[in-house]
């Protein structure tokens, strides 16, 4: 006998039917809340990761770096290499915040995020011919500590590519920076 048959036979509704429906709705409600929560977390993660300049960094990119440790995307902003505030050129990206740069002479920014993976971006100054730099290799108004005369896109450990006596040579990225002291 079905529930509607029982109701017709006795004239009263079956008391078990509302309890079963109520329990089913509670279970469906909890499952729905869990599913919606997972979707929200996935969307926050995806948006955070895809809009994070440092997470998308690639060797050769240029950026404005304003910190050595960053939380939630602050301290690193991707820039066009010709931009006046593009003071850093990415050399390596490590997919964890404790990652070390392959070349210890490179600077780094470690990005620790609540919603996306943590990582370390290694960089050297983005030297621009004719620009002046201070003792920390930050671009400054001329006259600075030194001025870049020429940037040669290959490593020249002996400085033979420079017409000046001052130079800095880097194997990665391969470049030689000729300067006037």
C-alpha cells in the first residue's frame, strides 16, 4: 500500500512521510552548501592566481619590485621593460616561497599567498642604456653612482665588449653591462 492509499484508507496522512522529506531536504541542503563553498574557493583561487603578476612571471619579463617579501600580490608589478619604473628583469621563478635563486648574486622576492601557490621570483636590475643607478642598483636621476653606457646581450666575463673600464657580467641572463663609474 502506498502513502496516498494509506491516507485514503484511514483518512489521515502518514506521519512518516513529512519526516522523510524533511531529512532528505536537510541532506540536500548540506550537500548544496558544500558544493557552493567548493565552487567559491575554486573561483577565488583561480582569480587570485591568474591576476597575480608574480605568479605569471617568466624569465625575461620586467617588473617594478618594491619589497623582498610579499603577501597577496603586493611588492611585484609586471611592467614593460621600457617603462621608467621597470627596475627588475626576471631571471628565474621557483614554485615555492622558500626557493633559492640559482645565482646567489640575483635579488629575489618571495610571494606568500593565502589563495594561490607561493613562489620566489629571482631578478637582476633592468639596466637601460643612458640611465643612472644608485649603490643598490636602483634607477635614479643622473648623475647617480654610475651610468649604463651599453648593455650587451651576452656574457663577457673579461669586459672585452665594453669601451669603458667598468662593467658587470652575468651568465644568466647572459649580458654584460658597460658603465661609467
